[in-house]
C-alpha cells in the first residue's frame, strides 16, 4: 500500500489579492477539506488580512467538491467576511457550479468561470497602463 501524502495548496499574493489554488482534482474527503482550509486560514490572520483586498479561490483545476469541501469553503468565506475581505470563486467547472446552484450556495459565493490567470491577462489587455 502506497502511503498517502498531503497535497499542499498553491497560495500566492498577487498585488493585494490572495490567490489560492488547490493542487488536487477534488476536495472530496473531510481530511483533504480540512487541510485545504487550514492552509488558507494561515493566511487570513488579522495582520495578513489588513493588506488584502480580496481572496480568490481558483478552482480551475478542481473537478469535484464534496459536502466537506463545501463546508470548508463556507468557513473560509466567513473568515474573509469577518475580516472585511471579499472572497471569490474562480474557474468553477460545471459540476461544482451545479452543486452550488442545488445547495443555493451560489447566493453567498461570488462565482466566476475564468481562472485567475486568464482573468488577470484580460484585465491587463483592457488596461495595459495598469501593469
């Protein structure tokens, strides 16, 4: 039996935006969801959040999110809101979008279809003097 290894979350600061990208194709177990949430929560301390304009969760590489994953996304959304920061979900595939719609969580999450990289490129193309 191959021991399972913990996948780290890709987290980077892009200007005043915290960009978070899970490195797995699914957030399907409570253990993976907790790891993901803990990785992000480390960057949502009061000191760190004071420099952030928003938190972007780039789900473009994720194909499925279980109820445990949804619970952790709700938790992160609450942390961000209580700190006065916006949280957006980007790159949401159709399967995850359907789950958000069925659970009515699309009402609390700001959901965009493009990934962070393509959204950043589009903004630069529209306003080249900003870069």
